[in-house]
C-alpha cells in the first residue's frame, strides 16, 4: 500500500506541475491585463505598475520566477487587491468554504445515503418512487433556482432566517441546505444503484434462504459494496464542495473561495488565478487518492497495483 | 425495518433548520434594520469588495464610499449642495484674483494615531500620489497643480518645483497651472486626500504600492469614522472617531459596508431588513418597486453620460455625416422609457444636465428626417450599401438591452444593420483604448461638478478620448477655457467646445444617468447629490416608532 501511495503522490506532483504550466501560459495568452482601467493611465505610470509586478519581463522568465516562488510556497501579491497576497486571500476564504462544504456534505450524505438504501430495499414501491422523483428533481433543479426559492420561503415569506452573510450558525442554514440537498440527490441515486446491484447478488439469496434477517443483509452484507459508486463520486464532489460554490456563495453572500475563482478570472488577477488553480488541483489529486484507497478497502476484488 | 418516507426527511430537516434559525435570528423579534437604527449603525450595500482603502491607489466607487468615512481632505462634501465644498481639514481658504494661487488655512485636527494634521502632510501626500514610482492611476487628477504632470511623468525630478508648499504647519499654498475657479470642488476627490506620513514611512515608505499602512491593523485616518472590523467579502465596519474635529456633528455610531456584487442578493437582503441602503436596483423591477414601495425607491440625478464611442478612423464612420445620422436618428425618449426605465434623461448633449451655471446642449435631439438625409448624402440612401459594423459592449444584461434597442431604432429609422458583440470587461477596455472597435458602449461619471470633467477628455491625444477624433478648434477652445479670466467666459468656451464635439459627433450620447437605489425610511439627512457623495457625518437614523415596542 505504501508503494501505491508513493507512486500516486509522485504522479500527482507531475500532474500539478503540468497544470501549473498550462494555466500560466493560458493566462498569459488571455487578452486583457490586470492593469487595464476604464480611465486612461499615462504610459509612464503603467510601466511603473507593470515593473512592480514583474510584467516588464518576458513571459518565459516570468514563468520560471513564479514557478520557483510557488515551489517555495510563495504565490505572490494579488495584482488587483492592494496589500493582499494570494496566500492571505486563500487563508481567509478557504476555511469558510471548508465549513460550508463540510456541513453540506453531512447533509448530502445524511439524507442521500439513507434515502438511496431505502429506495433500493423497497424498490418499485412508493418508498422508491417518491425519493427518486424528488432526487431527480433535486438534480435537475440547479442551486441558482433552489437557493433563491429557499431564501424567498424562509427569508422573505416566513421571515425565519437571514438570507445573506456569514455571521453565525443561523446564517449557515440556507446555504448549507441549498448546497447539501443538491448533492444529496446525487448520493441518493448512486447509493440506490449500488445497493440494487448488491441485493441481486447470489450470496444475498443464499443469506435470505438461510434466514438471515433483512436488516443484517442490508446493513452488514450489502452496504459496503453498495456504497462504492457513491464513494467514487465522493472524491471529485468533495474537492468541489469544499473549495466553494460560486453560485451558492453569490446568492447568500458567503465569503468563501468560490467567488474568488470567478472574480480572479474577470479581474485578470493572474497570481490569484494560479494560486486558486493549484489549490483546487491539489485538492482533486488528494481526494482522488483517498477515494482509491477507500475503494480498495471496500471492494475485495480490487488490489493496490 | 421501520421506514420513513424520504419526503418526510426533507420536511423535518428543513423544519428543524428553520426552528434553529427562528430561535437564534429572531430571538428579540426585532428587525435587523430597526435594531441597527436604534444603535445608530447604518447598514450600507456597497457593491463589491474594495480593492483597497489607500486613497492614492484606489479608483472605484465602493472604495470611495469607505474612504470618505475614514479620511477627510482639505474640504469635505456639502450635505445638499453640489456646487459648494464644506470646510474639512481647512477651516477656510482663499485665492488670488485669477484663481491660480490658493491658500488653505488648516484647523487643529488629529490623525487616529495622535499626530496633528499639518500642512506638510498634504505636501507629503501629494508628492506621494504624484511619484511615478507609486504608479497611482488617479494622479492625473492633480495635473491642475503647477508642474504636477511633469513630475508625475518623470520629466521633473525636483518636487519643490511642483506648486504645493507648506508656508507653516497650518498654511498650505497651492499654485495651479492655470486659472481654476472650481479647484475647491476638485478637492472633494479622494486623490487629493492626505495620508499620514508616519504611518506610510513605517510600512514600506512613500512609493511602495504594497505598503502595509492601509491594512486593517495599520490604517491611520483623520475622518469622522475609524476602522472597526474588516472581514473580506463580508463586511467593513467603521465606528465613530472620538478625536475627529467635528465629532459633535457626527450622529451615526458606525457604518457597516457590505460588499454585495449580486444585484438580486442585495435586493433580497434589503427586503429581509438587513440593509438600510442598496447600491443598485435591477432595472426591470423599478416599476414594481415604484408601485409597491415608493417610499423606499430613490431616483436621484447622477452626473454621468451613457454614450457610444464611434471609431472615426474606420469607414464609414470617418464621415461626420454618418456619425451625425447615427446620433440624430435615436429616439432616446423611447429608449429611456421602455428599456432603461430608471428615470434617465434622454441625452441631448454630452455634458449632463444639472450642473448649475451650465446649460445642457440640445444639439442632439431626435430628428430622423435630417438623419436620413445625412446618411443619403454620405452615400447610403435608405441604408443601402452600409457596411457591416458592430457595437461592442462589455458583458452585461443591461448594456445588451440598450444595444438591442439602439440596433432596432437604427434599423427602423436608417435601414442599417448593426451587429452587437460583448467582451469581458478587461478585454473590452483593451479593445477600446487600442481603437479596436466600430462603436463602443461607454459611460463617463463626473469626478467633480464642473463641465471640464466631461469636455477635457476629447482633446487630441487625451488618454480617455478613445475615438481617434481630433479637432484643432476643439483643442484651442479647451485650452482657452483653461486660461479664461472669468468663470462665465470659461463656461461659454466649454459650451462652444461641446458644440464642436456635437457637430462632429465622435460619440452618440444616449442618456444621462440617474442613481436608482432603495433607501430605508429610517435613514435621515440623505439628500440627492449629483455625484452621489453623501457626507456621513450629517446622516442619522430614526427607528420606526411603530416597531419600537417590539
């Protein structure tokens, strides 16, 4: 297993380097500059600003300078937000996204997995049809519809909950519900599929014939295998969910990472774009590694190669 | 196994969440706006996260709204008048007869670090913003000062040659490059604001762009408020500054600036009673608000012009008749009533109406027959043979709507087909400044309430001209206005210059802005201002009597 992990980590580092290089040159080739402004700047002043951020150097030289800095953990200043470094921006907003993402994930797993199991066990009954229809609706109903609907109901009509900001637990509820219910729908469908496959296996029939109670069959014999599809989805979902959702953060004014992804790109804040890309790519690599390990642990047919 | 229907899970879950929420959020049963009004805290929707709060390095409106609470210049905003400046750090000021030398007499005032505010601080500050190494984008605002431009662009190295001098700790003398009677109005702009020299020197020095002096921990101001908290993307809170010279006038205990980019999120927060004032209102909803909450909907004139730039270096726009045809064929009244709906005024000239002492031009009224005649004279009768051209807009629903209406009006009146394409903001800016467009959506908001902020920009080679247009007569009129002996003469010359501009028409004026926003009725002392600059020290909050007992 150690060999597997080390090999995968080395692969991961190569992937990250490749992503960094591709992002850097794409960003460099994009039209527009972080320093374009609506009101004209004297060329002399623009030259000073560009020199300050190193934009007076050729692209290749900038690439190696920035790569060297990043390898030392230094992502540089934001080219747009005065007095803020990329590291500071990430350090301020990542914990918020992490909290929101973790809460949403709890909601997603807490609702999605039991609902999926239930639907599989009671398949072709209304206990299957209703949750599956609801989850289909949940998948089809994007967060930018769900969010405002929840805000309208609980914020404006019932007046129970605040609809914007991140100042305390009551502010967490609507964004968590919006993000969590969306993922719950996916988990419910994936779990149902996985469980159905397990429940149709021969060993289940044998177990039933031997008189093993249904609860034991479901929870002890089938659950492990039935969760594999959900776990496979968990990797990328986790990376996405904890690095912030632009839509949910925008609707509910959550000061997380998601807004920065879009803002950095629109502002052409090159250093921030690179920092966020590296962060997101790292999360994906790590989550996928963890998922692979979990899959081998759950599925006896898989081995570390 | 006992089973619970899934739908019941959702109901229970939401209900549980809602219960927790109702217990925590509404424990007192009082609305947030009401509670804040009792505490004297203004809840302010402020657009977007500020890019910084260093008055010499920022350029945006949200930044300005925060900085004007924290720092005070020589003068301050007048609560109601657009033509006057109230005293600020300067108790009083005077000028020589031709408005070229100004003397400011400073009062006893303190920085938040305890330093006295001295005339030398202004000299230091203006040297800072004009230093080429700092790369301040708004430095050109100070070019009105003698030799400031030469120093800023690196030609002059000796700052003592620039027209600003501290005669003593309390007297500042400013020598201008030309006669400028409206100089005190310009001083309201934050590029003229002082910074605390000690704070700047302690954190990186005068010309360091990333100097840490303007971070939350190190910020030093001299305004009616001081920083209390700053949570990125969430809130910037300022509180009353007890050491402010006019602290007795300040009625608010604090202001919370919420950076809310999203127009719908902002509106939801206002209706959820979490904001006293919004930054904007979605145009399509204006009629609804006008009907349902007329007391909260505010529609103030705003000193800005929405227009299209025409690239006069490209065919067929190198022909002034074509440009005039475009401008005269637009039924702008229809456009503001049916499309923008925010009470905007159809722009019949370039300089907006509302500047006292300057009568807005009526040269660009709706004259479709004349437009068709001009187009035919230029060789495109009925639009025949008119080449394929396009309007460039920056990506935005509102700009697209206007462009589509303009497109249709031109098709209807002139028979020409003009395309529309959108570009992301930064790409749009680059294309506009490199004249890589046919027609480009533009807007210009005044820096100060004087026509010069509009007409100066279309001189030959001006960085903000961006049309390729050049007129020796226009340049001469602007130069003459700059040196005019009296304000009447200056205004007349600027008027003449505007007529030249509107005759040659390198732009198509569309409408004059209004600022439409929602304002809670608890906010008092908030008057319409052409530049949307409201001195917070004169604003106060009155809790609703009907809710007081809750």
